[in-house]
C-alpha cells in the first residue's frame, strides 16, 4: 500500500510546474493574448489579466504596464499570428498594431501562471529606420504555410523541434551559406523579414534557395527559445545577431523574434519581426542567451 501511494505522488509532482500552475490550455492562452491586446488598444492596463507582480519590457527596457506602445495604440490590424506554448504556459504573438493611424510591428511574449500574466516582453518596430526593413504590404494577413495546423502524425517532439531550429543561429555564426552546417531546409522553404521575402520563391536573384544563399558571418550571435508551439510545429527564437560592424549603425545589431515552421524533419518557413537595437543589449529578463555550438 505504501509503495502504491509513493508512485501516485511521483506521478502528480512530475507534471511541469508551469503547466500545473497555469491550468490554461491552448484556447485559454490565445484568449489571454486577445485580452492583453484589447486592454492595450483601450489604454486600460487594469483590464489585462495580469498578476500583481507582472514585469513588462519594451525593446529590452523595463517599463510600467501602460507605457510605451500602450499610450497610443488604437487598433489591431488583421495580421496576427499566435504561437502557443501550452507546456510552458506561454505565448508569442506577431501582430500589426495601429498607432496614430500608422502600422507598427509588435512581437509579444507572454508568460502565464494561474491564468494571470506574470511576464510581458515586447519588441516594437515603427519604421524602416528601426527595423532595417519595413514592408507592410507583406504583413496584411498571416501566410497559410506558417499558420497551417499539423496532423498528429506530422508533429515532431519538442526537443527535436528546438534542435532543428538551432541550425539557424549555428549557420549564421560562420556565415557563407547554411550549407556549411547542413541546415535541413525544405527545397521550397522561404524567409520573410519584416514583411519582405528575403529567401526562397519570389526572393531576389541568388536568394531563391535559402540553404545556398550568401550570408554574412555573425560571430557574436546569441539566442534563447521564446516558445515551442508543438501543435503548429513552430519554434520561436529570440535572437541578437551581434556586432557585424556598422552595417546597422555604430554598435547596433538586429534583434528579432523569429519563427521556424518545422515538420518532416525540415524547416519549411522562417518569419521574423526585427528591431535594430544596441548589440548585446540585455533582454530585461534573467533568462540566459545561448551561443551556437
């Protein structure tokens, strides 16, 4: 009897803490993203389902919830792509927000515990100067390839999804081409950055094949996993491309929320919301940035 009781306790306590605390499924987490966005455009931070100790950053700066984009955001445009990490109790959303009548790119990361938001991390890009690229024509609605739901048979285990996504920063570090690390891109894989097709079908000459297109070296690149959407087969990496000279202004680097669509052992799509910030700027969070191996 004692042995049976012990086994029962082990099973209960082996449930991931974040999941046990949040008790919030996919629909619940998507609803919390909606509540957050609705509160933002209404300028009512008190109506967002936040914990008393919620922590909020915008472009790596710690702010009070209600500051930054919250002050002038007025509308959510049709482009919104949610990546839901049920196991970790979180979500990342790429959204086009309207501010004073102009489009703004918002990369939003939420962490949820007990159905309350405990962490909010955002990147906000308002124009080409802030993002290096800013093509709103390409961000009218989410692309079907990224939003496509996978069948249970198409889904990949979480750790394998992360392993495949990590080929990207591994390939960027030495530069040349992604063939150097034999990154497993599908033959028709594409990459979109801030709405512009930068690789794959429809890209400029020489970039039609994402695996063999020429890329510069990014020796200082670092990254962390923001979310793993196991149902969609998407990994979102937060990446700091590091110092690449004065390419983006003295001391600046590209910082991005980059989503990788993965199934069948291959990367089929890459979509990034990018912001130019100081190279090596702290994320505003204690979680460690990794270097590619």
